[in-house]
C-alpha cells in the first residue's frame, strides 16, 4: 500500500489521500462562498471563487496522453494539491464586477458543495470500513 509523502500515515492510499484533499478543498470553498454571502451588501465587494475542479481537470487533461512513468513527481500540475501543508486558499480568485453577487446562485453553489462534501465523506468512510474489515479478518 502506498504511503503519503511524509510517511505519517501508512493507511492512506492514493485514493484516500485524494478524498482527504477533496474534503479540505470543499471546506475551503465553503468558506469562500460563505464570505461571498456575508459580503453581499458590502459596497464594492468583488466575489471570490475557489476553482479547484478546473485545476484538477487541467492536471488530468495534461496527463492523459503522456506515457506512464514511475518516477515521483512526474505528473506536473496536480502534485501541489496533494502535498501535505498545501494551502487551498492559494487558488482563490476574484471574479465578476463589484456588487454583482447573485444570492440564489451562491446558495446553489453552497448546496452543491455541501452535497459533494457529503459524498467525499461517505467514500472516505467506506475506504476506512474496508480497511477495518481487512484488519479484523487477519485476527
């Protein structure tokens, strides 16, 4: 089983690490959306977004046609997202014009983000349940 780069948790395979990072990014996005809603009436406020799906898709697209290599760090673009201590706030961008916030649109984004957070939580929970089953079957 693969371990995370820091070697701190030997039970976290690459899928588990990806799900854990997805949870971190979803939590950061929730903060950004909450900030947008909290500042809806603030004069001159420019909305912010955390477009990590775009970054992840770019990383996936960049690696689709490249040959498989086993050297660490070969896949460029997405390794920063997976590193321990990576700050997702680095992805926050302003968009739109001042005072252009649409509360309904932001609420829809928040709902979607909540659902995707819940899905990631359940998937990670299932991974750990499977690990627990394997450990208990070895006793």
